[in-house]
C-alpha cells in the first residue's frame, strides 16, 4: 500500500515555527536589564567566600577544628544580600541582624555600589544571570552568590 506523505510540509512548518519561537524567547532574556536580575535575595557560595578572605583569615580558618569550621561555614551561609526596588539594599548577618542601605549600578552596568551601615563598596560585576552573581571585590577576588 502506498501512502501519501502530505504531513511533511506541516511538520517542517511546525518545526520552523518552534525554532523561531525558541530563538525569540532566548534572545528576550539577553536584554533583561541587570537591575531586574539583581532584584532578589542572594546567598554567598562558601567556597568562594573562603578564597576571598585575606590570607591571614584563611590560615586561621584552616587551623580551626572541624566543629569550628562547620560553625563558621553555617554562619557565613546564613548571611544574605537582598537588592530591592528603588535601590534599597538589605544585608542580613549570620546572627539574623540586618543592615539597611542602598545600591546602584554604574551607567554601563558593570559595577555595583553598595552602601550599608556607613560603609560604601564598589564591586565589578563579572557574571549576572538568573542563577548566579559573581562580583570581584575590592581585593580583586571573585565571590559567587546564588538566589535563595
């Protein structure tokens, strides 16, 4: 029995339409302003926090007992940064206390300035997407954050 293959053009059209739709969706994410991507609560990745510590602090950490290291890690991982609308910044410390301040992006969106508790820091944004924020701190070390 010979059958007609009349569905081939339709399948090709559906495939083409799906491809175009996928491209439109993916390219729309490329144009999301960084300030919108920042608007959430972020938690530090401990391994990068450890590497960003001054050498003396790293040495001190390495000399701690395993129980003490676990406590330090838990303390660091409880701390968060939260970027809110209108440039409001909230830092939650490991003890649950918070510091309030402001944040802003440079005009080229490559630097973020954070002012909290009377201190102001400007960090270079190395990576910012929906799942990762990597900043280069004032000592030139990269620190990674992930959303909660």
